[in-house]
């Protein structure tokens, strides 16, 4: 079997878990693939696209998720909805996908968290957009909370334009109140090195039956630890990071994985991350 080449592109792109995760996924699937890192800025894409087209496929991170679209032949339905691509499959047709939603949904499923009912989403950046769109598509009742309510209002309006039945209200994070089936944190609050911080108050957290934190460094944030102490189901961002990579391999090779292997990879990725950052 001939080894194929894959990569992740972004700018700047320093420490990333992608090579570790994807190389392991190739091994688990019995596929031969080399996976490297390319530092590519949006203005460099025109001169780099020929080399990228020679790869079996590649992943894309900030700031190229929109910039790559004009160089593709086709977008899948979800990438078209989001106007964002994080995975490309090369072949007779160069097709763009977004696996961030898949990673989020599979992380919830693996954590036995039902994605329904009243959902609180904290933040208004790219991850919050993913959570918001998926919650709207699932028919959830959504509260979008941010430090700047005007930004939250803008994101909510955008979501309703694309998903007309979306049920969204907005508020300041400090005003978040109510019983929620799921709290999803899409802010960097609690991320290394500021690991003692938490994006919501303990009072607000106490009313959340399930918690998802997009942060994966550390593996368990203060938010996750306190949620578990409250008796809530709680899942961290490393699960989403690995599952969105799994979705990329399903696109590239139709690969199938055992959930026990993926759970082990999540733990191994956390251990590898500690070697890099701690």
C-alpha cells in the first residue's frame, strides 16, 4: 500500500495536536498516511494551492477556513451552510467539508449527553457559532450569552437568517439564569495558562444538568471539575478535537473505529499535550 500525504494548514501554526491524533487514526484504521504541518497564510494560498492539491487531503485551521473556499470545486451541505471548511478531500473533485459540528455532536453522544431542550451557549466566536447552528438545527431552545450582547445579537440574527426556525435569546454572561439541559462553553476562559478561571458563576453552573467545554488544555477545566462535583455529566474539548479528526478520516477513507480506541486516543492525546505545554 502506497503511503499518501496529508497535512494541516494555518497561520501561525505552532504547537498543534493534529499530527499526533491523525497519525494514530491512520494506524488504527490500517491506512498508510504521512501527516505534516504547513504554515500558510491566506495571501500565500495562491502559490501553495498546487502543492496542497497533490495531497490526499488536508485540514484547515485559522485563518484559512473561508479563504480556501474559492480554490475548491465543491462544498458539502454543512460546509456550505457554515461558509467554512476545515477538511478537504482531493481527487477528481476537490471537496470541502466542516467536521467541527461532527466533532461536537459525537463528543456529546460519547459523553451520554442528549442534545435537546434548553441550551445555554457561552461566547460568540467560531466555536459558539458551531454550537449555535447545531442547536438550532436540533430544535433546541437556545440562550446565547456573551460579554458583549451586541455581538451575541449579531450572531443570533445571522443564525436565524440561515435557520429560520431557530429559537434564540441573548443575554450577558453575568445575567445568565435558568435551568439548562446543557451548558456549552465556547470561550477561552479557563484555558492554559489561566486555568483557575471559570466563564460562569457557580450559581449558574449549579442549574446545568450537562456541561460541555470546548477547551482541551487542560483536559479538565475548573468548569468541568465543578460540574462533575455537582453531579452533572461533563465533557471537555479534547473529545471534540479527536472526534472531528475521526470525521475527517471517515471522509478521506471511509474509516471505521471502535469507540474504545477513540476513548483511549483522547486520553493519550491529553498525555501528549502535557509533554508539550507543561
